[in-house]
C-alpha cells in the first residue's frame, strides 16, 4: 500500500527503503508510544525533522500535540507534514520552548531527542507541564538526566530512552 502511495506521488522509493520506513515508524511506536502507554497531550521539544513527534502523533490518539521547533525551515516542513497527513489537533510552534508562556500548554508527555536536558531546559519544561508530566528523552548518553529516571534500552542500537516525571527534579 505504501508503495502505491509513493508511486502516486511520483516518488521513486525502493521496496527496501519502504520496508525501512515502515520499520522505523513501527519501532518508534513499539518502544516509545505503546510501551509507555502514551495518551493525553504531548509536546515534542526540538522537533526538527519530526522525530519522534510525527510518528507518535500518527500512531497515538493524543487529545492534542505540540511540535516545538525554533528554526523556520524545519517548522515550515513540520507544518507541511501535519497538513499533508491531516493530523488533527497537532500544532507547530515556531519558537524555543523557553519562549512559550508558562502554563499555556498542559502536556502529559514531553519528548526530547538530540537535545540535552540542561537545567535551563528543565525549567522551561516545567512551564509546559505539571508535576506528573512524563519526560521521554531519547539519547545515546548512558547517564540519567535526573535521579530516579527509568531506563528503557532499544536492544542492539545503543539508543537509550530515559523517562522521568517533572516532579523528580
């Protein structure tokens, strides 16, 4: 089915690449969304190319989702993908998370990838979440970002998924 979609769009994507794209989305859903039972509202900080925010928005039934990306071209790309995929309830915020007014978002989940949770960033995350908000940090760094963070590892990949609540900070 995906192959016919690519063909209709006049995109020459090999069967091997289609399998890998399908595998990628499946693994994000399995290791992050399904495993952590993500639901409610989600904010993806530093969305960049849309990972993990876009696959999670496609596979999870979030009541709302915010993709937070300060770079103009990347935010434009994210808006394009959100529109093309008809992702209802997904908003692209072109700003730094530190620029979002405190308590203007109420995220049950916050995802981070390729961004280190610095003390300044952690403070900003408190402004878009509550004490019970769970932060999912996808990284290769072996040390926990905060005491008590839970570790989920993706076997064979070197990828670590640290999960912690904002009230653990």
